[in-house]
């Protein structure tokens, strides 16, 4: 190779390396700026201690900074309000925590696009996108950074009730209600990949197993027209399909009311179903199709949601409010024995949906038009969001647990700040 050519190649390589270095430095600078915005634990604790200072100006400055960095400081201030050794700090932290909560727990975005009520919501693993489905027969994909709708998936001939992402997030399953199908969609193209049939009545519940092998659906109703349908034709079965082949593996019987929602255990070996108007839930063995737990009259009213927690060892259920009875719309059960372990109270309205943060520490629930954030361990309410104008029907956390989503009959998807 001639010397001029070698020289040109060396120059090109040097330019590439220089450009890469500039890009890395810029990225590092952005990261550094982000870090500079954070106070850090040591500084937060110093500011909290200043709440007990005799100098009023120092106290005011410390309070101002703690409020400005509310999302980062809230948990520290809340802890100080409970256990700080200085009585003055403890009192002022108690008052300050309420101020921070009002500012830190807030609506970040309100997203519009659905023409009819929204029925379910899911979030991608990176927390950047959300998917919703609703009674307008569509699945919609949202950019949570901008709040913009980026895709609409159409094809169902009836309302879309429940949806679920596959583990690789390349596909999404959904139920089509009156069209009596579950459908698998390619998320990138929006095209239908597979259709799962065999439902005698409306298809409500829909979920895909974490291992990608199974799809489950739940049906409900007495025919095309429920009001005129013959009760003898009522079908409330749970259908388990091989995801790839579409073959119906098990038709699981036992529910006597609409199979409203379904959820797989993390190991994909079990699936839980909510029996809406039979007030029950069931946990099924995926391999055999047999019921492992049958909890009839689990709630005093219609059961609307099921979520596995604690690695599949426990199951959370929710239900609509029962007038005249103690408000016990959310319950925690042992998933092996079906034994009741805890009841979450004080909702006092219909609970249509529940979600648990990835770290298992927080519970999100609906209560009519309100979204309620609980501490899962203590059962205490952390915050209530009251901006929805119609009942809320779907909730979810982002993977980092710092944001939450809710959607409902007001046709809006809302993103909330829920700092730890």
C-alpha cells in the first residue's frame, strides 16, 4: 500500500477516534449534569438536620431545597418525620412531608386518543412506552417521554378488553370481546400474527405466559345478545392455547360468571383468573388444566382483577364495592393454599384494577374515579390521585417504580409521579 494511502487511512482513523471521544465526553457531561441536579443522601440528611436550627433563615433555606428536590427527598423527610431524634426536626419534617407530597405526587402527562373508554394498560420494560386497549376496538402505543400517540393497531371487531406484552416485547396479545377471539399482533408492524378461536361467547381475559409458550383467554355471557340469550347457553370457560401453534390445549371449567381478567405466575406454571359476577377467583395448573385453588365467594361483590406477587407465592385480588358491607375491595391470598392473609381497606368504591411495583413494595389500585397508592407491607395509603373525571379501569407502574399510569372511562391515559 502506498504511503499517501496509508497516511489517509491513519488520518481517517484519528478523526473517527476523535469524534468518538467528543461524543463520549458530551454524553459523560450530560450524565454529570444529571448527577449535579441530585442532592445525594449526605446533603439531604444535612438539610433535614437544619430544620431544627435556631436560625430561621437557615431553616427556610433548607426547607426550600428539600421541596425543590421533592422527588429525591420525600422518602428521607418521611423517615425523619417518624424517627428523627430531634423533636423539632420531627415536627417540622411531618409538616414538610405533606408539602412535598402535594408537589412531588402529581400528574405529569394526560394523553388523549381513544374514542371510547380504555380498559387496560401495559408498560414496556424500559419504561419509555405504554400500550392501551379500549372499547373503540383499538390498541394504542404511547411515547411516555412526549406523551404522544405513536401507533394505532386495529383489527378487532369488538371492544378490546385486556392486553399483554410478550417477554421480548415484540408481540402483544389482546381480547376482542364480542368478536370471540384473542389476537396476537406484531408490535413493530401492527399486523396480526395469529388468531385464537374457540370462544362460545365474548372473550374478556387475555394474557401471555412469561416463557412465551402459552396464551390464555376467559369468556363470559350467554350469547350475542346477553339480554335475550338463553341462560342454558351461558359459557364461562378459561381457554389455554399453545402460543405458536394456536392449538387449544385445555378448556378449564368451574367459573359461573364472566372470566374478567387473567394473570400468569412468574414461572408460567400457573394462571389465575377473576370470576367477575361469581365473586370468585381460581388458580389453574397450566400443565394439567386442573384447578389448584378454587376460592368461591372470595369477595362480597364482583371480582375484577388478579395479580401474582412475591414470586408467585401470593395472589392479590380486587373487587367492586359492596354497599352496606365493610370496604374490603383488595385481598392478599396464599397462592398455594388459598388462605386469606391480608385485607386492604378504606377504598369505599369500586376497585376495577390493581398493579404492584417491580420491587413489590407498593400497590396501585382504583377506587371509582380515584387512583390510590398503598404501601403493600403496611397497607397504609400513601397518596390519592383524584384528577380522573370518570371511573378508572386500568393501572400500571413503570419498571423503576417512580411513575404510575392510569386509564379509564374518561378516555384518558395519565402519567403520575410517585416518588419513593
